[in-house]
């Protein structure tokens, strides 16, 4: 397939558009449709500080852990990332897929924000900040241990601190005493509950009761359980408070109870939604006889079921989405971007070619182990990512372009062999298909239809006419993460050469 060798203006093409917000989220009429965040913010935890809400979620092997802010629990934007890297084995060599940050807990105590999380290989970590935008303290490892998960701190009325957590494979629920400054555990912990795949511990106190809010029964098929006791070590009473019931929402699972300044209560949780990953739902909630009541009891069995549409918690906020598109016109990387494993900061730049992202190639035998792949979450049921890329300066052996990442990886980009630039496709099995010569400056486009399970690559040399490449393909949820798109540049021969990206529209 031959390609025209015309020059490209970064502004000559715009995406075809995106689905209306009526498909999910804020409806603009005082109501919302679940999910409120149709993207992979798995294991969400949410708190309120004043009249603002803050959220963190699992990011696994994608570094950064995004912190989001909202005024109404429906519309969210990304404030910052709370860490940049793990200075531990495996993170510079892309050997921690499905590792990294699992199920963080976010709390506000003593005038500071606190985040705790475990990684399956390295242990229990904490970071803190006075303001949500940071600066966040360097990651502090409370305990070097394998296969702990889902920690949550709790400071009691007398100042005594505790930490609840579970074990890899889910359960039991264990409570530790912790130092008041949150920096160390003081004992080996006490098992307070053993249940069917019990995990995701969140600790609360209300009206003299200690509450453990935990998901049980597995990610795709589970339910939400709440335990309560007069003492933090129990004995605990148990009640199932949210189940799938007659709804289409499988496994209403793992999240956070949060109140409004007016005293209303809400529950945010994830739902596993195929290749999209684990999207965020918002349920109405109230208290009855000191038990939380979530969702609506549609089948009258005494257990709530998830709602599809509901009135927003707070009025007056305009519909909005987390950040996506980028012109790379700042000196700091926008917080929607996350690196696949640790970045090599000496091999990328936003200032070397002002107004462009520059990616220098490091050597890698394949894409999976290539460093400095920059990614974003896929959002919504139908979407489109378009990239204006210049590959004229990649070296022999270099490959650069646009990737669709998940359980498998599909790539479209430019490679240089024997001095010649060629557009190419790489499928999930790593097979390369040359598509024809190129001058190295072009638009690459990825179109995704999550419900039809069909994605397509296409390209343009003039910003007007796009050529579809090959048959539709599908990339599924994998390594505990939903599908992403990303920018890559690596070299199979030796480090060297660079590619620049003028903009991304999503």
C-alpha cells in the first residue's frame, strides 16, 4: 500500500466526535446515569473534605496513582498523581504487570490527606500531603511483605490508629494497631472476620459502632457486606447491603461510603464491565437502625440493588469529564497520562522540542518490555484516539506509534529498516505487517466500540482522508486493567533516534 508523502499540519484534523454524555454520567437535567465514570477506576475510595470529594483507585503497573476531585460525586477531574515510580526490582525492566498499587485507601486526618496501598510483591506503602495537589511525601514502606492487600487506616476518637487489611486471594480481614503518625504497625494483627472472598476493607465509625464495609464473593459476581461491632476487634454482626439482584450490574463491588455536608449518604463502587475494566457507579444510601441501606430494594428481599438512573447528590455542576486530549504545550506532563512501569526520565521531554512530546528510543526486544510507553485509560462505550506523530528521526531498528493495550497488545506505527521508513501493523501475536513507505509524518487513529467488541486502526497523511488498516480487532481486559491507548517508541537494535508527538485528541 503506497502512501502520499504530503506534509501535515498538527491542526488539520479533528476527531469525528464522541458519544453524547447521555450514554452515562451527568445528564445535564439534575440526574445521572450509571456509571458516573465509564473508565477503569477500579477499587475506588472516596472521601469528603469540606464541600469537595476526592477519589483514588488501583493503578497496578501503570505508575502515578491519579487523585481525582469532584464537587458533586458525578463529575470528576484529575488533580495530580501521588507518586511517580517504584525504586524496586522489576520496575525498570517491565516485570511487574498486574503488580503495583492494589486497592488504595484515602483518608483525611489531622489536617492531612493519607493514602495507603499494598503491592503484591513489595509490601505496604503510605504517602501523605497537606493539600490534594501535593506535594505528596515519598512513598514510605511500612512493611516489606508479599501478598497483603486492601489496607485501610483508621484513627479512633482517642487517637489510637489501626489498619485493616486482607490477604492475596481475599480474606480473612485482619486489624492491626498502628502508630499515631501512621508510619508503622505495632502488632501482627487480629483476625476479625473470615468470609467468602472477603476483601477491600474500609473502616468507619458512627454512633458508637465500628463498621467494616467489605466486598465478598468475587470481582464479577459478588455483593457488598457491612459488618458492625461496638469494639474494633468485634464480635461483628453481618448484613449484605447491596447485590446484583434483578439488575444487569454484576458484582456491585468494593467502594466507599461518603456523606454530603447536608448529611445525605452515598456509596461509590466499581462494576466489572468487560474490556472497559472496572467502572464507577454511584448509589443512593441512607441509615436505618444504624445499618446502611444502599441502592433500591427492587425485589423486596431486604437487600438493595444498584440503580441505573438517579438524582444527583448536588445540583448546579455542569457535565464534565476527566482530562483526555493534550497539546503538550506545558513543561509538566498532564495527569491523565501514566507510564507503563517506571519511566526513564532522561529519554523523554516536553521542552526539547517545545509544544511537542519527544520520545527517545531505548533498546527492547519487544513492545511488552519497552520503556517509556505513555498511556491513558479508555473512556466510554465508543471513542476515538488520534495522534499527530513525526517519526522522521527514528533510527534503524526503531518503532514508534500508537498502541492499544490490554490482555494483548495491538500496534500501528512507523519503523525504520535499512534506512527506509515504513508504516506497519503489529498484531497480538507479535506478527508485523508492512503497509508501505512513509515520510514519517502522519496521523494515526484508533477507533473503539466497546459494546461491539470491535476496534480499528486507520491513518492519514493529509488530515482529511483516512485509510483503514486491516480487519477489526479486539483487545480485552488483562493484568487487572481495562483497555488503554498509548504512545510508544523503542528500538530492537540499539538505543537511539527520537519521535515527536504534536498532539493527541481523545
